[in-house]
């Protein structure tokens, strides 16, 4: 949406329902098996004289492989989406620290206002952030996995604990050598 075309005094409502072909392309882009029933709807409204606020809701059904069993898992995504587009870009600029890095603003809903508010980009970003990173089928549990070279003893969880050896010494009553 071109910012210059938006009405200052009234809300601009929108509803985006991607076609089947677009859903297929989005699914490939975010690396899920399928994407269905996607809808992004909300409103843009002026906030003061120069800034804009977006309040929306994203809904979609994604199918991904379970990370344990590789069985397809369906997940319903329903998330609120909010953004505030700030015309004064100086609020995003900062002084570099001694490493030359600039501290980012902590409010991730604030974005610099450009000439266009890309609703499609906002929709894709919100979806990518809402999709589970490690989907699991109901009841899927990772059994104990052991990866070792042939002929060596696999490391157990107890072996990774730094004070396991000390606890064993205390149980047996052995005293460590003092020098």
C-alpha cells in the first residue's frame, strides 16, 4: 500500500487470501510441506500526523514433517500482528559502540516508514516466525540415541555432568589425594 494513498482520517481495512498457486510458492519458500487456509486481515490507521499503525490477524494451516518420526504434522497458526511505522528514522539510528555496532531498538513492532507498506512481506514474516521450528506428532518421543565410533563405549547423560565423578567419590568414601 502506498502511504501517500492512505486516508489520514479513516482506517484502511485489508484482507489478503492467497491463491492456491501462491500458497504453494509460500510453502516452498518457508520450507513446509503444505500451506492451507491462509488469511491475513486487519487495518492500517494514522498515528499522529506522520506515523502509521497496523493491527492484523494471520491465520493459516501448515503441514510439516515431525522432527522425530517424519510423519506429517498439521499446525494451526493464529497470531496477532502489530506494527508501527515511524516516519522519523532518527529513532532507529544510534551511536556505534566501541566495536562499531549500533544497538537495535528493543520494540520489534516498530519499523521505519517507507513510501510503501508491503502487506505481503509483513504476512510472510509473521508466518515464518509463527511456524513451529521443531514440530512433533502426538506422542512422538526421541528415544535414547547413541552415536559413537565402533568399539568405543557410548557416552551417557551421567558422563556429561561435571560433578558426577566427585559424587561417586563421596559415595564410596574415597578421598582425593592431597598434595
